C-alpha cells in the first residue's frame, strides 16, 4: 500500500490567507467607519438646520421662538390661536405664565419655528401641553426628543452656567457624539460649544457620565468614553 503524504501549507499560501483575512477585516472596519460617518452627518445636518431656523427667527421677528409674546399677531397658525411665551428673552421648561403665556416654552419653540416657515415639520403644541409628544417636538435620528432651552443642563454634572442650548436629546451612541464633537468643535465633552448633556427628554432615561458611561469621568479634563460603547448619550450645542 502507498502511504499518503501529509502536505502542509506553503509560505505563499499562508501569506495569501493572511492577506485575505486582513482585507476582510479592513473592509469591516471601513464599513463601520462609513456607517458612523453617515450617522454623524445626519445628526449634524439636523442640528445645523435647527440652529439656522432659530437664528433666522431672531433676525426676522427680533424675538426668541417659544418665548415670543406677539406670536398671535405675527405667525400664521392655520386658523388656530397662536400660543405665545412671556417675552422675557428666555426659553424655559417651567416658565411663569404671563397673560396666558405657556409654561413649557421649550415645547412651544418648535411650533413657532414651524409656523414661521423656517423649520420643516408640522409641529403644533396644544394649549397647556405638559410634555413633549411626536406632534409638538422634534426628534433626533434615534427617536428621542430634542430640546432648546435656557438652562445649565450641560457640562460636568449638568450644572453649568445657564444659557440657551440646543440639546440632541438622549439615545445617541457615544461614537457618534464624539465624532460630531470632533468635526464641529474640539472633540472634548466638557469644553467648547459642544458639550455632554444629561438631558433625558420626556419619558427617556438620562445619559450618564463617568465610569462605563458617556465620558471617562465627570471632570473637566475627561474625554468621550469610546471604550464603553454606550448607546445612551447626549450633547448640548451652545447657541
């Protein structure tokens, strides 16, 4: 009987296999990068559109949307009575009502932007609405409510100096926010015009910082925690 010789792989065959595996892995990594980039572009485009509408409203009406006291006279609300804010130049989520103004100016802002024609969407806040709904508030690409408000819910501990910010809302993957921050600001979660925000939105869990969450620590020198892979993060863009 003839013995069958055991034949091993040649060096050339091993090199070819290694090259193929490397190309497959590179393709996977590249594909993931392209997916993340597309998500960043989508979020960035939405944020830019909203900021442009906000600034355009200020320029046209010399007032702030949501806070606008003369909305009834200046905006077309399709036959319905236009709700208004109290005109104190601050958009708040728990505002004092003056002459029938709305308490949730942070919800009313979307109606004012839409009715001015400056923002796409058919947002319509009901009188006295206490919470965000799909009918009155914009959502981010991850189906969480966004917010424009005058508060300090950004930065370390969500306790910064109050000012107007546009918040992405929660449910945004940390890698998307990190890349969004890097491309539009300084890439640091507690510095610049783009900062971490624990804003939870109505009916959603709050993004966390430090530990295995959105940032490496709740300190000013921390970074976005890419290693943790959190899918519930949020940021605020200073207006």
